[in-house]
């Protein structure tokens, strides 16, 4: 019985470890610029506070407004990955957006002109708001300044996006919002 239990624990560990990387190709997305001052924020919620219901599956399911500051010189485009690392099945992608022009904000319920969207965890090519099955989850809005415009098609996966971004990240920053169903 102990051998079976030990074998099941090893199998569970291996499956969990594999699941943690299912959405990421394991590429190095470290910024080229050491002194990073780029910043992303939202007028709708503060860092590590609850996001308004409006931006969730229980509300209008639209993206919150985002403010972008201090994009480094030499940036050709921006990329945004919004995900939930607390999802029961592993990291859940809520929005993949790239080839965002160098702008100071992404307006509520909008996709910037010329930006391209990828497929999210729901299988849609759009923003999919927080919708945790239970408890409070964290939602990471990761913004990347890139030294290029990416050549990948609309509907691409996170794997394709991160692979294309490899060796092109000048700077990165993030905003964390929280959400729980009420």
C-alpha cells in the first residue's frame, strides 16, 4: 500500500510540474534594460485589491482601463498577458494582446488600433474577465515593452506569443488585481 501511495504522489508531483508550464514555452522573457521604470496601473482598482464586478464574468465582462507610463526609448510595440495563476487546472489566460502601439492607456472595453489578440483560456479571441470557481484569485496584467513588432497571427496561443517575444523584451511590469465571486 505504501508503494502505491508513493507512486501516486510522484505521479501527482510530475503532473503538477508539467501543468505549471503548459501555457509557457519556458523562454527567457527577462528585460534587456536593467533599470526598469515602466509602469502599468488602472484607475478602476489599486494594486492587490478587488477588481470591480463590471470587469468579470458576473458583470459586463469587459477589460478594465489601463494606464501605461515610462515606456523605454526604443520600444516598437507593447504586449499584454492577463492571467490567473490560481486557477485549479493551472495558469488560465484571460487576455493575450500584442503589437500594441506605444500608448499611454488602453481604454475600458477596447482593443488599441493595430493591436492583435490571441486565444484565451476560454477559447475566445478577446478579453475574458475573472470568473474563479471559488475563493479569491489573483489576476496578473503583465506588460512587456518590445524592440520589435511581432509577426504572429491573430488567435495565436500564449506559447506562440512568448516564443515570438523571446530576446525582444526591453522592459516589463505588472499590475495584480483580485477577484472573488459574491
